[in-house]
C-alpha cells in the first residue's frame, strides 16, 4: 500500500480491516457450512499451522463448488466435530485414511489412492523384495486408466469385466502380500502379538478397507485422489511458510473465514478482488447467485 498509493498503514489498521471483513462474512461462512452438509461427496483433509507458538490444525471440507476451512488445537475427531460438518454428513467423504475419519459411521468412505501410490513407491524403493507392491501400484494405475476412460466416454459405470478382473487381481495381490509379510505370532511369554512392520500395516489397511480403496471404480462420481482438499489447503501452507505463524487463534479463524469465502467465490467464477469488494459492501451472497 505505501509503495502504490504513498499511504502508510499501521499494522493495527490492517488487522481492523481483516476483522471487519471477516465479521461481514459470518452469515455467508455459515451458509457455506450448511451447503457442505447437504453435499453427496466431500473432500476432507487437515494440515498443521503454528498459532502463537503452538501447533494447531486447519481442517478443510470442500468440493468443486465450496470451500470450508476451520482451525482447532486438535487434529482428530474433536477438531473435526468442532468444524461441525462431518457429524451431520451422510454422503461420501474422501480422505487419506487418517484413523479419525473412520469414526464417522453415517457416511461412505473413499480413500485417496494418490496417498496409497506414495506409500507404495516408498515400499518399492526401500524394500525391493516386496514384489506385491509393484503389482498393487500397477493395479491402481490400471484402475485409474479405466475410470478416466469411462468418464471421458460419458459412461455410467465401469464394465463388469473390468470390475471382476480388478477384484480378482486385488485379492491375489493381498494374498501374496501376506505371504511375504506373515502376521507375527503370539508369544507364549508375552501378552499379545509383536508389533507389525510399516509394510504389514499397509497390507492390513489395504485388506481391511478394500471397498473404500476401490470405491472410485464402482462409483464414477468418486475421484481417484483427494487433490481437491489439498488444493484448498495450499494457501494455508503458503501463508504459514511466508508469515511463520498466526498471532492468535482468533486471527487465524478470521483468515480462514475470508479464505473460505474467496475460495468458494473463485469456484463460482468470481475473482478475489470482486469478492472482497462485495463483502465490504455488504453483499457477499453473490457467490450463491
């Protein structure tokens, strides 16, 4: 501002402007939350950010049309419940398999396969003896190819032939994975089993959550990855990297309220300048028109 208009602005003035804008968006922010609850598919994710020297967690619930960001001192279910979206959702939620998401029973879960590919690449690079990992990676990529082709062809579903073929290969790979990573035996001297390796934990996860991993091939409305949520969190990561931290949780929430509004506006073809101008003029509901 000083270099453009030759008008010096105090830090307090800027803070007041941000607070004023966030205050004007309270009703709109709540409307975005209510929209999220009614959606048939929600992308979910969380990322850490420093607030007053402490780690807090920014939670996002979003889709192609809406972005809803909140902050909480907790990463797990307490933080998710505080966002007040997932406790009321009844559709499909796409996530990275973080354990807290599975506590929501009234939704259908879809696992981000891009996260699985990164884990599989780690196994392939660090444990070349794990032959099943290469097969599973190739399976996911083949499923994605068929999924994308079906969407481009405006098909309603993937053919039975492909679904059956992928299902059979999935089961075969899991069988091989257990053969290469047998479950630890129960010790007679100690209670319970030995701790599982990271590779075995991944195998068990792929086995237990098969339906959620494969949901994108059975329901073409479900994406292969959770990139939407990651994109909606990107500005938070940039803000944290540039500024280092937020001074207060209140200030962080004001920022997230504004960014939820701007993110939603952009998805409706409204640029950030116009969106902020309308917010300060008292007409932020243009994003719903």
